[in-house]
């Protein structure tokens, strides 16, 4: 329960908190270390997004989103966190067996990419090597969406050429469709570049299992989004389950 403060006291508290945050970000910006100044950019982005989330909170309805099933891959905004906590836009796997469509929260395990220096045979406790299952699943989904989009663009351009010769005044009819296709193809290209980081494989960070608000979900929000129905195999899910039991319960496997 909040303290019973006057408006003036609340304003002073707000100004003090914002001044402290501004001082910290300025110290990051003025640092000669490029990594530190990069932190300033990430933190500023997060403060913007966080404010947006908070403002949206009262209008958010979890039932407006698709239902998320165990094993599905979702992309979420974990925020700007402290120390070794995973943060930022992150792929995660849903680990709840029956998450209600009306539930405002969902439990996930963050995923990370295998680096060249990673020794997948000797990972830290709480980490599970998933192979390149995530990478192949996402590439397959992108290709599945990309092919009909490219055909649509090809067909639209043929119609544009034909229309230009006979009815140039009707050219505007194709403009929005072409712009939408171009936007979607650009999104697919960016996603393909992004998932190339997972080409060497992925690791489930079971030790960082967390429950998040569904407001943080970036993709998929509907059954038609790119990540919709991208799922880990039952074999990999069983390994994650075993690690959860081993790490967080007294049960013997």
C-alpha cells in the first residue's frame, strides 16, 4: 500500500527519482567506454517502452491475444534488467501446461543463442542445449510465409504494368497492397538476419524461468503472426521439464 502523501510531496518524490535516473544515464553517455554508452541507449529505449506498457495497462485485455500453448516460442520484452538477468527483446518458450486465454500472465523460459566459444557439453546448471531446433523451425516458418508473398508481389506488378498501359488513373488501387507486401517482406528479411544468430543452436535458460505480463509479448499476438505455432519438440520440452524439477523441487528424476 502506498504512503499517504500530498500532491506536492509526490511531485518532489517524482523529481528526485527522475533526477537520479537522469544523472545515471548522463554518466553512461559521458563514459569513454562505447559499451557503457550503449547501455544508455538500451536503458532509454526501455524507459520509453515501460512507460508505454504502464499507460496501456488499464486498457489491456489478455483475451485479445491468441492462446499460448506449452512449448510454443514467443518473443517478449523482458526489459532492462540487473546483473546477469536476461533482458531486452528475447525469444522464450512457454512452459505452462494450460495457460488460460484470459490469464494476464504467462510463465516462460528465456532462450539464448550458442556462441562460438560456448561448450554445449559443459553448460552451467539450469541450462539446456536445444540444438538448432529453434533455428530450423523459424527458417521453415519464414520460408512458408515468404514464398506466397513474393508471388503476390510478382502478380501485383504484372497487374500494375497492364493497368498503366490501359487505365493509368487506377494505379493507386495497387499502391497499398504493394506497400503492405514490401513491409511484410522487409520484416521477414530482418527476422531471418536476426535468427541467423541461432544457427549454431539455442540454449534454454531454465534457471531464469519467469512469469511475465502478456503485455510484454511482442510476437505472436494473433494466429497469423510469424511466430504463431512455432514449437519445440516434446523431447526438448521433456528435458526442460526435468531441469525444472531438478532445480526447483526435491523430487528425484
